[in-house]
């Protein structure tokens, strides 16, 4: 009699466990991403940098996914003042290189770096949210660095021409200093043929 009681009790526990797991699996689960603490670093402005205004002292640095070494000494060219021009993203077969970085509002100013190492005729910036842009640096294989001055202006969602390049120039790196004005903003950079 006692063994039958234990068998029935065991069966009841097994049925309860199976039923509760089935019921739990039917509930919607919401997963909230965990934001890691933001580490700030001093903004590096090398000697000869053409922008003279006060820049943010501390920024969050997003390092490049791809390491690129520029073999020539860096020479800063005079800064170009950026005139925002909306463009259509070229077809996939005309894109030589692309990379995307997401910045968050709570990060404030973010120093984003892209390792390009490719040749093309134009750089395009695609924003998927609102962002305040400070400057961009485009480093070429010959060591020339072209600074594009956004003058800390806010820009909305869209695809913008970042810089026209002459005769398949070889771009080594692109650096952007930006601040998200949306919860999250994707900064996608494209190098076109």
C-alpha cells in the first residue's frame, strides 16, 4: 500500500512538472539588453589637427573591428566644411566596403573608428536616427588625413554624401565623432566604386 502511494505521488509530481514547463513555455518572454558601464577616455587630437574649436574632453571610444596600419606619416589637410546632401545608397554591386556602428544616447560623445583599407570614389554616411556630428577624419594610404567638419550640427535619419574621392583613392580608416540624439543611432559608412 505504501509503495502504491509513493508511485502515485511520484506520478503526480511528474505530471505537475511537465504541465508547468508547458505553461511557462507559452508565456511571452521579454529580454532586456544589459548595457555595460560606459568607459570614457580623453579625446585624442593629434598635432596638426585643423579643427581649433573646443572639442569634448572625454568621449566613449568604439574601436575598429578591423585593424589597419597606415605606413606613411600622417599629414593633416585643411578641413572641409561639410554641406549635407541627401543621396541614394548605390546598388550593392557598387559598394566596395561597408561597416555599421551603433551609438546610444547615454554614451554622449562617441569616437567611432572604422578600418576600411579599400579604394573607391566616394564615402557615404547613413544615419538611422538623429545624431549631432562633430567631425570625421578620412586617412588615406599616402598618410594624408582629410578632416570633414560637421560643426556640431544635428542631422536626422538619411543617407548623406560624406566625401567625394578622386580617382579611386585608397582609404585606410574613417573616424567619426558623434552624439546620438535618439535612443540608439546606427552610423553606417559605405565606400563606393
